[in-house]
């Protein structure tokens, strides 16, 4: 019997309401079904992210260790197996996809070393350099047809921003949110066509295993893929392990390694601040996150 961790059940409920609670209820049966159908044996404790259950497993057929990932199918997750397959064919540095069932939202993935996330690298500048190299490998790949598109997300954000800004209680933050929207408006006509990860923070990069031929490699996982401009990828590296004194150093390092136009990358990074702000306001928030405000101010040259 597979137990659903309490925090996963709570996250599913908070994220998807009744649909999330329903998914949590069927998760044990869904896991049991694919363990049987794919000939897998449990090989350790269950793990979970915000909305996914991950079971370490061994394939009975060949003894290969792997990870069974189960998650709801929605607009953020539906493209994950497609992206992993494309990145795998290109040798782009993403976790390997061994099998999947698109309708059920179940994937069998290469086993990585969950005890060695990039968050464990104490030297943050070294971690940023690793993340930059990972991003560079991923975004060199063109997005396949059918991916959700940055241009659509940008259009929705620009439409929502004027009214949403009125919900902020701080006048400076209202102006900041609208300035972020203005920056996005300047680049919206050129949304890009690269295959983006969208959520590449330090916890979404793990060390590879020697048995997979990836000793010494850092491997990206858990994408929420979309097609767009690589400048939209930089924000998680600025916000996670936040240090106000390092924002511009990180931004310059990332945009340099990815060979991005700095002004375009700045605008799309402000777009991520806008996106997060709209989510916060949509959830009833009246202030922007302080770290996000600091990132935007520095990119806008206001410090």
C-alpha cells in the first residue's frame, strides 16, 4: 500500500481544489497499477514535490533502478514527457525518460542521486554557474510543436496587469508592477521558440549516477515546459537562495552564459516578476514579495 504524504495531499488540495483532492485519493491505486504493469519493485521511501509523488523503484526485467513519478495532468505538466524525450534525443542534460503514460500523468525516469541536489553546494556562485550551464544546454533545443507558448502567457499578463495593480496597497509596488508590464510589452512581439524548463532552480538539479553513465554530471529535472525566449528562464536562479547583493552578478552571469541580449533578458525577467505578482494578487495578496520587488528594482536601475 502506497501512503500519500500529508504535505503532498495538502499541496494538491491548495493547488487544484476538488480535482487535487480527488487525485490524492486515487494515487495509491494508480501507483499500484503502474508498479504491476511496468514490472517495478519499490526500492526505498516515497518522495514528493509540490504536486508529484516519486517512488524509487527497480525494474524486474533488468534490475535497472529508476524513479516512478505520478502527477496530475494539467497545462504545466502535460508537456513534460514530450520535453524530456526531445532533450534526451539532443543530449541536453535533462533526466532520462524511460517510459510514460501521457493520459495518466505517469513517467518512469532515470534514477538520479536525490541525496546530492545542487542546493547542497555551499558556494552559491559555483551553484549559479552550474545552473547557467544546465540552462544553456536545455534552451539550445527548439521547442517541438504543441508546447504551451510564452506569447500566450505574455498576452494574458498584459491584459490582466492594469486592473490587478489596483489591488496592491503600496503605490510604489503598483508602479513597479506596471513598469514590469511595460517592459514585457516591448518584447512581446518576439516571444522566442526555444524549449524552456520554466522552473530550473537549484533544487531541480541533481547529481547523476555512475551506473547511468553520468558520474560527475548535474542533471535537470521537473520541467514545466513552454516555448519561448530563454530570458524567461533566469528568474528562479535570482529568487532562490536570494541575496540582494548578488542579483546583478547572477543576472549578468546567466545572460552571458546563455548568450542572451541583456535588454531582452531583463524585460523577460521582469515578466516573471509580473507573473508572480499577478498570481499573488489573484490569491488575495495586497503586497508583492519583497525579494521580487528587490530584483525588479535592481533590473530597472532603481537602487
